[in-house]
């Protein structure tokens, strides 16, 4: 899919569904992401935070509610997503949050102490566009600012699919609107732009339990997999270990 086709995909999703599942069906993966973002934002103590690719704004609003002294700005290129996000934040009566329509490839107009993305840049259909987005994030950070990159990487995807094959399960393909990062290529590109402060695979144990063990149980018992099953709920609380899931957190400090 090209850029406009991917954008239309998300516009259609947002227009037809304002629920928490409009951006991902995996509720507990979203919980993992929220928890690590909260921890890192508290660690770095920024005054201003931007959520690039905020989607329906639920994670942004939760963070803003938890951190009332931090000013949050949420951006998404989908107008329907932004409208859903504004509606969701109004129900929370938050005064430290705002949402606007913006394409990260066109750049940010303001400067922020911390910027984060959660599975956003993988919706850009090429490495060239992803590099533009990374440059724009870098340019919008204050001196010494932090980029919390929560994105999908091909290496972890291949690793957990190999485990699935070992269990007699089919591979889970990358969706047609996603373009996963290659870790080494990314690190070569950001060298001189960012310092890597921390890196962890936040999906490995969760994927082993939810995409391998639980999937195998479903296959053997004839069950239909359910994202709200207790296997997902308990797996979300496991400590991070290994390289068997696609989603990584990389904490990057601007140089």
C-alpha cells in the first residue's frame, strides 16, 4: 500500500469505529505500551510532550491525567482520529492536553522536551519516509530532548514466527499497511543524531505467551483466539526478556 492508501485505511477505521480497538485490537499490548511510556516520562520529567500518531488519543489522555503538570500535545494525520481523540479527552475534562491534525512528514511547528511514537512510523510505506519522520522528530526536540520510540522491528517478528513454526503454527504476516524497521539500519542512520539511552524488547514474553502458547492451545482445542483472554492479561504482566516480539522501546536523547 502507498502513503495515501494507508492514510485512507486509518481514516476509514476511525470513521467507522471510535472504540479503543480502532487503532489496535490488542488491548493488553496497549497496556504494556502505556506502562512503559508512563515510567519513562516520569524518569525524564519533561515539561512538554508530543504524541506523534496519537490515534484515538486514549493513551495520550491517560498519560495527561496521570501527569497533570505536563503539557501533552497529540498529533495524527487522520482528521477522524483527531476528532475521536478530542471527544475522548473532553470526557476526561483534562486541561493539559490538546489534539491537532498533522503529518509528521511535513514536520512539527513547535518544540517539545519529549516526543514519543507508538507503532506510528511503521505506517509510513518506505524507509525514505521513515527517515524524514525521524529527522522531523529530531528537529522538534529541545536541546537534550528525548524521543521514546515504540515501533515494530523485523528481527523480533522473524524470531517469534520461527517459534510458532516450531510449534506447528503458521507464520503471522506483516500487515500490508505496515513497514517494519530494521534495527541495524536504523542505528546506522541515527548515529550522530541521537544517543541511545536505553533499549528493550517490550513484546517478547508477551508474544511468546499470547501468539505462541495461547495460539497453540486454541489450535488444539478448536477455540477462536480472543484478545481479552486471560492468557493475554497475565502475559502483559511478565517481565521483559528475549527477542521474540516485534515491538521495541528505544529511548533516544538528542545530540
